C-alpha cells in the first residue's frame, strides 16, 4: 500500500473546493430566504427627457405593490419591486431587461415608455420566457401572447377625438406629428378618421424631436386655413409649438386637438393663455371625479406629495396593469408564465381609477373607458366619456386565439 | 405680397435665433479656441434663471435681460477659474471637461427643479401681416440679437478692453510682455461669452419648451454656425446665421421640417468643403473679410 502523499496540486484543489463551498453557503441561504418575496420587475425612465413620464408611473406601481402587500400579498407571499432607471436610453433598456430576466428572475416585468423602448425589450422577454406588461397608450398593433398592452390605442381615443373635432369645428384638418414610429402611425390614424368623418386632410407634417422653431409651420398652417389642427407632437422641445402658436395670436383663431398634449406635465408648465381650449382624448385624467379616481389620486398625492408630475393615463394604466397581473396570479394560483397568461386570457377585469378594465383574449390588449377633455386654467375639464372601448384597431389584424404563436407588431395598414 | 412679407419676417426671426444661440459660443471659441460642449447647458441655465426669477415675482424684463446674463456670466466665471484655466491649449481635454460639466449641470438642475418647470409666456401677443398672424415677440428677439451682435462688435472695435482682448488673442506672450495679464483676459472673455449665452437662453425662454435637457436641441446648430462663420466672431457668426437661417427657413416653408434640417446640414457641409476655415477664414470671402471682427 502506497503511503498517502497528497500532491501539491491536489491539496490546492481540495482547499479551493472547501473554500468555495464555505463562501457559497451563505449565498444559498440568502437565496432561500429571498424566494419568500415575489419579485416584480419594472423598467422606467426616471431621468432624462422622458423622466417626467416615468416618475409618475414609478410612483403608481409602488403604490399598487404597497397596497397589495398591505392586503396580505400574493399567494401568501410579499411582493418586492425591482426597478431599474433606464435613463431615457434604449441601450439600458436591453441591458436591464436581460438583468431582470436572467439575474433577478422576476415573475413579470411592467415597463417601457416609448414604442422604441417596448420594441427593444419585448424580444428579450420573449426569448427568456418572462411575462411582460406594457402600460402605455401607443399606436396599436402589438400581437404577442407573452405580452399584454394595457394602454389605449388609436381606435379607443383618436377615434373619439377626431370626430369630435370635425363636428365641432369643421371638416378641414391639418396634422402635425413627431417624426418617429408613434407620430407617423398616429398621423395615419388621424387621417383615416378624418376621411371617415367626411373631412379632408390639408397637410401632414412631421417634426424631428429636436425641432424648436415653428414659425414656418405656423405660417403654413395659416396659408392652408384649416378648421382644426391635429397634433401628435412629443416631448418638451415640441412644447415650443404651443407657445409660439399662442405668441402669434393664433390660439383663438384655429383650435387644436391633440393625442399627446398634457400627457406629461404640459398643463402645469405652460401658461393657461397658451393651453386653454386644447382638446385631448385619453383613457384617464387626474381630474376624473369618480370615487375610485378620487381615492386613487388622494392615495398617490398622500404618498408622493404634490411635487409629482401630473397623474396621466400612463400612471393610471401602470397601476391597473399591475392589478390585472395580480388578479391573473390569484386566479392561476401560480406564478408560472403560461398559467398566469391563460388565467388572464379568461377575460380578467379590475375596477381601476379609470373604470372597468378588461383583458381582451384575442389581442392581449384591454377594453377600457375613454374620455374627452378640454384644457381650462391648468386643469382638464372632462366633458365626455365613452365606456368600454374595444381595441378595434389591433383586433382587425391580430387574433391570438387562432394564432397563439404570433409575436410581432403589425403596422396596421391604414388606407391613406 | 403679404405672404412674401411673412416669409421675410420668419427668415429674419430664424437668423436672429441662430445669432442668439451661437454668439456666446463664438466669443469663447473664436477668442480662446476652447470648445465649450456645455454651451447648450449655459443657454438652459439662462432660460431657467429667467423662468425661476420671473415666477418668484421678478419683473420679466429684468429677469430676461439682467438676471439671466448676470447669473450665467458669474457661473461661467466660476467654471473658468475651476476647470477651464488649467486646460488652455488642450482642445480635447477642454471638450471632455465641458462635456462632463454639461452632464453635471443637467443632473443638478433636474435634482433641484425636477424634469419640468412652470414656464413664462411671451408678452405682446400677435400682429398681422396682411391676413397672416405672427408674433410681436419675434421683433423683440430680432432686436436683442442685433443689439447683442452690435454690442460685441463695438466693444471689440472701439474700447480699450476690446483692443487688449484682440491683442491677447493674436499674441498672448507679446501682450503679457506689454503688461497685460492673459489669464485675466481669458477669464473675462469666458465670462462674457457665458453671459451672452445666458442672455440668449433668457430671451428664448418664453418661446421654448424649458426643460433641463433643452440645451441638446440647440448645441448642434450653434456649433455649425460658429464653425461656418470662421475666425471673425461677429461678422462670421452673423453671416453664417444669415446663410443657414435663410436656407433652413425657406426649405422648411416650401418642403417639410425634416428637409429644413437636412438643408441646413447640407449647406454647412458644402460650405465647409469650399471654405474649410469658414466664411471669414478662407476663399474670396476670407480675403475680403480678413480684417473684420
């Protein structure tokens, strides 16, 4: 029998294994503890140009998580929100999306603000089989069984705004929109609804997001002499349009209807003399005076103060999107992606601040209320409501009941 | 006829905006060869000074014409003392330093005021050219731009300070030998350029979307104008503003805003190809304007 003579290498190896095991032990233990809380991912821009939208959304999802935890959590476990600030940078969206899916292993991700950010992260969550909620109003057409879109689409809002404008002010429309996918597609919808209503589109103009001078456009609009200007301008640079429009004395001459104005904080930041009279259509307004809405805004303001920007549809849909997901988990009795998806597809509904919000199986969008409102002295005067509006635009091209394997965004062929 | 008048007025306004955006940068770059990448943020600080002090009850005119240039001028003075003076002659380093500064300023303003701030609206209202409405405030913008350019020119041409500044720029060692402190002149020039940026930001605040990131929308146009203008600060910036302003305005009016931007960039490209040192630095115009300021 050979005497036991450990080689140097062998000794080092076993030492390393032992040390590794000792180091790993607390990690394993910590993991076991952490598994008690359900992790929910959130990807929102809290800084940069889109930061003011993201802050209100981040506030309402935190409120939703806190309320859920106060009520006993989900499946008997507490819920923990994992949020990354994407800083208005698409690159960070992709990076943090992978981190949420692979490192944090979250049960669901709520987030994305611009359509560009959504299309950056949606494939990531598809690839790593993570359930994804996009809670923002957008141009419509996303058809993906692993994704739910809870904001309004053009059929729900633009289709209310344009007919109102044509009936109230006349049939000639001049369309101005931001030059990226949201503005381009929304402008097409505006054009379609104008023609459906028997009107004419005099011109459609697109503006890169860094345009700040609108004098030439204001002259061109006057030259055309429309009965209404339809605006899908986006971002703080484009706010300059409304100010230069008012400075030229045009505000009381040609009315403006918009699908974007006031979504962020415009109503508070520009003067009433510049904003009064602008008409918009969204799925929610902070001024909505139903008991559910008042309770919601009170809770948000009590928790986050008056410094928080306007509570728009974005913030409300984020809150409702989270609640829809939580209902899905309750119904499924599981966090499994497929089980939760199937539970949500049964047509789960919640009563949110905006009213009843119901998941539509065929499109993975929602049936929800839409409202028309007019800007008056830094507030929105909600003067019309349309209950239970279906996402008819996306429904025209997307049927996930028949084709559950689809994962794409249809660019809806709007007849122009 | 009225339409022609309106277009001419719009062109004048567009030129005036370019002069406002770029003159401060031109003074700093033209005099000291310091590329101030935080120029857009200097404009933003001017706008914020105006908006915040006007909201706090200060008279709008005082806020725009006094508070904004004063505050940003002092800020520029501090920046020059703290960073820039160590970096003269090191173009890449100054670019890096001022770029870092721009990020820091955006972050600071966001932290203090949030991502949105309550703006001030333009005074005066509109007036009509024929059947077309346009803004009286544009007259004011044009007047301030003209006064700014004339002011800088007069100071450089006729005052003792202007003479010393020009001498220092031409040959700092010789100026120092004659008893001038180049350090002092650099500091004052940087502060002057900053103050001009602050004034421009203040004057544009009522017709812009005021936010911490607004500088980003201005900076490219300001740089193109200054580089297109060449070494003569006032004449160069003025001529380049005139050229680029007219081209982009006419292109925007007769085609689309997208093409308006493309036309401006194309014009700048062609011009830099023909006149690599800018309008006042090369070619026939360079020879004609050799002695201009």
